[in-house]
C-alpha cells in the first residue's frame, strides 16, 4: 500500500500507476505529482541532490503513512531521486489513490508540502561559472503549516 | 559519538563524518554546537548562522535542547531543499 524509494535511477509514472492499480477495482481517483529540474534562466548545467541516506527513506515513509491515515488512501507511492540531474529530468514522484478525488488531491499536496520541509535532501545548482546551494524558502514552511 | 555534516556545512567543515568522544560539558544539541564551533575556522563558519542549523539524532529530527549521548549518531545540516 505504501511504496517509498530513494534512488539514482529515473522512474516511469505509467509503471508506478499500474503497480498501484494491479488487481484492484475499488480505486476511483489517482493523482500524480512529478517534480522536475527547472532552469529558469537558461544557465543551469546540472542539479545535484545530496541526501542523508539513513534518514530520508524513513522520513518519507513517515510522511506517506501520515497521509494514508489522514485521507484513507488505498495506495501511495513516493519516489525521490538523488545524484546529478540535467534540466528537465525527473526529481520526485508522488502518487496517491483513493475512492474519491478530493482525498487523493489533498494527500498528494500534503505529502509534497511535508517532503519539502522535512525530508533531508539538499539541492546544489551548477552553471558554467559556479555551483551554489539552493536556499530554503519561507513559502515552503507556510505551505506545510496550513495542514496543522 | 558519530557526527555527520551535509551540504554547505560539510563543505565548510571539510568532512562529512567524524567520530569523537562526547566532552563532559556537552549534554544537548546546543552544547554540541557551542563545542564544535570552537574547533576551527571551518567549524565556526559552518555553525555561524544559528537560524540555518538543523539537527537530527539517530535519524530523527531534533531540537536545540534535545539530549545527546556518546552512543548517538548526530547529524547537522542546513534547512532542507528537496522535492
């Protein structure tokens, strides 16, 4: 019911949805969110994601389990990549399944808001001239706080 | 105790992991920050802005007043930016 993976390799949204649907007909709503590497100014060469291997999977499992309990999800998949990625590449996938769309939508947003503020990942942007760590945003904390 | 550093804290300190014996004066995360900050320029730079320091004890988020023991794995890192 809950699948969490933290890996270097890319994921396939279609395959992951199929895995959640396998052998069940009680699902009425499937929501997916995919986060990708964005290059706003045309200068980004790559994005490197560092993480705390021991803690990330555990933290994502806790967030996923909270979402399942809070919205009675039928299934939930969270996949987060690490390593060096190119602009346009996938970073994170969240899929939620539920009988109705409201719960699936809300749960996916909840998972992303918590993931962005508590899962131990750090982004470093590399351009032709330098590399800089991405600063955390206050708006991410505010987005998380609306759920409490 | 095992201490881990991530992202720009790791870069400023110059290592991602070290093991040290807990000094007698250290009882909490705050005490440990105070102690580590005195260990050299890199440490001082890493711990300079208190607002930007997050900590975990044995892979769970911790606060400044969380107690630490010599058997713990402590991690220090900046605010997270995944997703």
